């Protein structure tokens, strides 16, 4: 894809066609009657939640899942009409807004459910909720040790009796479904069996659970038989993985590429230092390209003197420390590098490729973190059918 005229610094390209293909592949793993809840929290994992949700709304997502009320309301206010589930806590003061915008809230404890109901009563609204059971994650959720389910059932019955809450589903979250080890697999099966038991007991007590869901990305790939009524794919929608060990299940591809440009090329002589702290010193004549991207844009400072990018189809190592807004590349071995040349930060150029999953592994983290850290001053350019169809520029588009 050719560089756009107005993008002179750094930018990301989001391929909506590849998103559609990833969704198709994910759906192929699931039972035919299992719904997909596209997880678009954290601004669509840094890709732009509105554009991602709009594309998925047109191409196969029955639900969306977000982290908080602001994300949910933002989707509604930008034309997303499918059901939305908030996976995390919302301020009770938001109950009226959530109810009127038909947004479903997680209810994870009796105390929280009562607070939601009290606010709903005071505003004269009814709020739909999904119960969350803590089956082994140790985070949010109704919890009871095995053999002590009666206490949990009594709490759920109290929630069901609250006049201004309507229970429309229940879910849990697997904590190690992307781990292929024998112990992890046993733990996932334990969590699933626990969820099935709790769901059965709740329904036998007279509380219907129309929509049950367990599987996030790892569960979709390794345990599709546990998907039940709905699955919640997140990072795999974007062609990335929280664990490279599951990257061979489906031919998913990243939908985001990240680019910058060469701002300046200079020749330096032996003995010359490059960057803060004098951490790199030339030991032979070199050509150094300055690139306007840095840790304020989400590029890890820990890749100082060891990361690399692609210039004119060849790898160029980072020399010196990654700065807040800039970094330097050794382009001595690359002929003809000049100001304005495109630099591939994440993506492919010719036979060279830099993958977000590999970059994350090299700094000891996961793609989920790095992709979310791409800064808001990086415009996201959306392409479909080989054409630009939209741009999200958080700096220029501020109110």
C-alpha cells in the first residue's frame, strides 16, 4: 500500500478484509449455533473500537464485549446496535444510561447486584445482567468452594429476586486456556465442569440462564467444544496470540501494520556516540537514519540497541537508546536510504517481516500489551478492498 500524502511521521494501517477473514476462520471452529461476542475493549486492542465493531457488525458478530461503561456507551453512540456486555465494574451512577441504551452489565457479587438494583429502582429502569462465576480465575465473580454451592445458589436467588435487575446469562473466564501443558488442560476442564455444575444448580433452583459462555481466545482455539451459547474471541480477532504455542491452530493473520519514515540520514565516523547515555559508539564509518517514532508511541525502550526495523526491504538494527519520540537505525548496509523512505516497524516488506508476537516475546511480554500501547498520536488508517476507507486521528480530531 502506498504511503498517504498527509502521513509524514508514523501511522498504522488496519486491514478490515483480514479482520473479516479472521472472524470467518474463528467461526469455523465453533458449533453452528454458537454466537460470537467480539471483544473490542481497550479501544479494540489499540486498533480503534468503533471501526472494528462497525466492520464486525456487518460481518458476523452477534454481540460485543467491552471492559467498562464508557466503552459501551461509546459504541452505542457511534451506531453499534448489537447487544453489548460490560465485562468489568461500572459505576452504579451509570445504571440509568446503561438500561436506556440496552447495555448488559456483569453482576459478580450480591453486594454489587444490590447496589445496581437500588440505583435502577431510583431511576425507574430495569437493567439486564449476566452473572459471573469465579471458577478458578480468582478475579471477579460469585464464588463457592466445591461442596459449598448452597451459599452461592442462595446469593443468586437473592439477585434474581431483585425487581429491577433481569438475569439474561452467565459466564466464567478460563485463566490458562492458551497453555497446552497437561496441568493447564486439567485446570481448564476443572473450570468448565465447575461452571456447568453451578449453571445447572442455578437453573434447577428456578433461575434461567439463556446465554452461557466460557471461551475467550484460547478457549475458542483449543476448547471449542466448551463454547456453549456464545464465545468471546479477543486478541485472535486481530491475528495475534497471548501465547505463541497456539498460533498454529488457525491461519489467522495480523490486521495491523505499523510504519514510520526516515527523517534524516547522516554519516558518522568511528568514535561517534549515538543517543542518550552514550550506549552506542560507532567503531567504523556508518550511515545512521533517524526515525520519528519512540516510546511515547508505544515502541518499547527496552529494545534500545537490540531491536530492528525494515528499510527498503532490509533489516536495520536500532542503535542507541529508543527516545520518547525518535530512534536511530544503522542503515550502512542499505543502499540509497534517504529522507522520506518508509520504515516498517511492524509488518512485512519484501521477504523481511517483523511480527508483533515476536516483538512481544523479545521484551518478555505478550502481544495484548504491546498492541494496546501503540500511542494515540499514531493515526489508524483503515483499508478495505485495497482502498482507504477511514482514518482515526485522535490528535487532530479532538473536540
